[in-house]
C-alpha cells in the first residue's frame, strides 16, 4: 500500500473530513433543537456532552483535528489551484458552466472559519474556563441560560444567521461533491444529491431559527 | 456581420502578451469561427501585420487541435462543439469577441493562440495504452465477450479527443476529466484490466508532475467538453486510484 500524497488523495481526504464534519453538524443541530422544546432536556444533554470522558477526551480532540485538517487542506488546495494557472483569463465566464458555490468554496469556508472563532470565544473558551481554569462546581442547569444569554444581542444573532447562510452555501456544493470525490457516482447519485442539497438548506435554516427563537424569547 | 475582435497576441513563450483590437467586416453568419480567423489573417497580411497564429487541423471536430477560449468559454458559447464547428451565426452583428489561448501552467503559450499541450502526450505515454503482443497470433478483440453496458461506457470515454477544453474551463486548471476518460476507456474492458493498477498510478502521477490543479467537482469540464465526457469517469478514476494505491 502506498497512499502517497497526490491530487486524488488530497481530494478524498478533503471529502472524508467534510463528511465527518457533516455528521458532527447533525448531532450539534439535534442537541441545539432540543433547547427550543425543553430547557430540561437541553441541560441534561449538554451536561452529558460536557462531562462525559469519551466525548471530552476522545471525540472532542478528533473533532478539533477534523476541523483543523479540513481548513488547512482547503488552503493547501486553493494555493495549488491558483498556482496551476499563472496567467489569468481576460474574460472568464465561470457562471456559464458551474454554480457560484462550487467556484467560491474558499470564501464561504473563510467566513465559516471566522464564525468558528467567534463561536469558540462565545461557548468553548468560557466552558474550558469554567471547568478547568476556575474549576467551578458542577451545575447541570446552567447551559440553557448561557445559550439564551448569548442570543440576547441582536448583533450576535445577526452574525450567527449570516454565517449560517454561508454554511448553507458551503454545504450545498461540498456535501454532494464529497460523494463524487470518494468515487460514488451511480444510479443513486441523483437521490443522494437531492438529500445532500436538502440537508444543506434545512440544517443551516434550523440553526438560524434556533438563534432567532432565543433572541426573540430573551 | 461586422465584429470587433480582441485577440491575445504574444510573439513567443518568453515574451509578454497583450490583447490587440481588430475590427472585421463582411463576415458571413455561415462561416465557421476558424474561417472567420482566416479572413482576419488575410486582412492582417494585406496590411503587413503578422497573422494570428492558431492551432487547427481536421476542421471537423475530430482532432482536437483548435484550442481557443472565446468570450470566456473554451470553444466559445456553443455546447458539444469544437471551435472549428462553431459558426458565426452564434454571434450578433456588432458583437465584440474576446479570443484568448487556453490558459494553464501546464499549457504554456507558444505563440498567440497556440499552446503547448504536450503535457497530455506525456500523461498518455505514462500508461494510456494496452501492451499487445503483435507477434501475429493476437486474439481477435471481437472474440472476447464484453458486457454491452461496459462497452458503451468505454466507447463514450474513448471519444475524448484530448483537446484540453476541460483544463481551460476548470477554475483550477485540472486535467482530471481527460485523465479519467483515458483511464476509463481501458479499465472498463478486459484487455485493459491487466495493467490497470500501474496505468492509473502512473497517469495520475504524471498529471500531478505536469502542474495541473486539483479537481474540486465544479463540473465546468463536463459542460464545456466538446465530446460530452461525463463526470462519472472522474468518480471511476478516484475509485481506481484508491484501489490501486492500496494494492500497490
């Protein structure tokens, strides 16, 4: 076996890390959605996720690796691709043969990466501070209030909503395209593309709904 | 028809190029694009100006030599045609037409609209063939039963004329559609399976060495391909490459 670095290996690794992040996004959305229906259930799940050894010390590092790998590989691909055409066209009509999302993954990706910075600042860093720096006592009822408090700000709610629009644009090309990258293109591909495109719109819309719901409720 | 042509002029590989503007008149809508270029060159020669160099050969959509990037698209605005099959009726009287060479680091400009596509030849030489014993007792290909479905797909892949429109249209200058067509046309047939592992590894390796970009599945190559080579071939190439990498 000689899985050396090649354009196809880079492409497949990008697709697999993307699919892994889609799975994470699904579970994140499912947990967040419970906050709309039940404060108690949201608190219980959040407490479990925040204190379970497997989640905290096995899955979380894998997730961080997946995110970092995906964006670093994205930048590497972009650099190689830009280098492969040293003189630009005077006229290039990309819109005649491909959609905007597929041609601008780097830009939607950069917006999502910036959003992740804000998201870490809002939730992950305070959580690490609470548990491991200040070592405050366990309180399994704090999560819902922390969430609602964050969405009191109309600016933050707007930034989150706009970021989710870019997430939708990124997913719209990335999710269905990842199946092509791993070599899956057959009679089921149309149905799979329909599912992936539906997912790409519904999940980010759901995140926007949750953010606005808590902002209006606060 | 009267037109304004904006043509890329570059005297050699090492010289810097630029767009020159040439008005042209009395163009018949029934002319092919290359015939219009012939008229332009006659006009330029009569004025003592160096004619525009451009690639062409069969002028019937088979050889893949004509390689122009017309108004932002490889082979112009029409679909499933090469530049020689593009007719002037696709344009309107008074139009401005921007004509550039195919652009990619692996396709350096030789002169004006002519680019060096020998990188495709080197990819083909790296594995795009079947080693056949030609000692005189070669088995007749028709004697080997082949599933009609596979035969059709292999034939479709084999229609690739290696024109380079896929590279020119791709925002990443990726050659994956070309390589996938050349790999698929053999890997689908029993004659090609013997050397399948080495073929795909060597051809992809050569493609990367030539400096083509990475495929990001925009699908532009499939739309602009004059022979309609399907993206399905790229998925097959990915599968073949992964399987070959594990086997090797």
